[in-house]
C-alpha cells in the first residue's frame, strides 16, 4: 500500500508497454461538497498521508476556472508524495493544472483523442460499465489506456443516473474479460471491500468513504487495512 514499496502487479498491462505508472490500490475520487468546510486540499492531504495511492479531481458542477484553482492546490499537496493527480473528463485542463493525466467517461473525449492530446507520458483511465464497453476498450490501440474503472459495483448515491450495479461477480467477470488493469468503483466501503478480494482488480476507488468521513485519516487507514487483507 505504501507508495515507496509498491511493485507492479504481475498482470499489469501498461499503456506504453513499460511498467505501470499508477498504483491503483486505494484511489480517491474527490467531492468538494462532501469535504465541506474542511476544504478539499485538507481532506486530500490527510488521505494521502494515510495511504491513498492515486487522486482524481472530479468536480462536475465546477467551472473550468474553479477546477484549475482546485487542481493547482492539489498539485501542491501531492508534490513529493509520488501520488499522481488525474483530472476527471476535462482533457484541456490537464496541462494548465500540471496534472499527471485524465480520467474519462464513456460520454467524454474518446480515449484515442485524449491520448493524442496529452501525449505518451500522461496517465489515462476510462470508466467502463459492461462487457461491450470492456470489449471496446480491449480493441483500442495498445498504448491508449493505463487502466479502466469498473462499476458501479453497488448502487451509490454519489453518482446520479449511474449504470446498473454489476456486483462482485460481475466485477470479476469484467476484470477477467479486460486486458487492462482495473479499479473497482461504486459503493465501496471498508466493510464491503472484503467481497471484492477474488475479483482480480488492481485497486478500489472511493468517493464518499473518504470525502464524507468525519475522520479522514481513520477512514483511509481502515480502507487500506481492508484492502491489504
Ligand atoms: N463513477 P462512492 S460510480 C464517480 O460506476 C463514480 O463509473 C462510478 O462513489 C462508475 O464511492 C461513482 O461514494 C461514484 O459510492 C462512487
């Protein structure tokens, strides 16, 4: 779980053919409304100190200028930690923020266009919800994606109008079908994480389990502990 000791998963399939560039073990997706008066930078700093290995800035309701301002705060928070910052959806803000890459959804910029815009060094992830989308991701040129996000595993109040939940077994099926490294998302909590151990994913992604936690450090440690088991 610690970044310094992380070694690539044996079934990793990096975008560039080299070693994987992102440790997906505990992937934090932000929600500044859940962070509330504590501020997002504070929540992210605590979460990273407690073991989060990747951060995605996801602020659907914010303007580009607000995302840039928040993103630059997070770049400072993450400096020297080795934890990458990815930007949700907005490919054009990755370079102005100084982020490490982008996470795109099925309705966003197509993966090949994102790779063309950001170049070979950027980390690029794609949300995938069913077998047809796994197959489409598998058919992309080999150096397009670094990972896929598979979900939602369970129904979640965090994402309006989400795809039908796939459940732990659906997750395992889709992971087996995919040639990409994968992170599970949707309804993941410390007490549900144990149900995902056989699914073969490289990590889990959470929003509310960390952003809405009263004690971010304790919640993150609990998730890390559950993942390690
Ligand atoms: N993407 P929580 S589910 C941002 O299925 C997001 O692609 C999903 O929030 C997907 O951890 C989701 O609070 C929300 O359940 C996950």
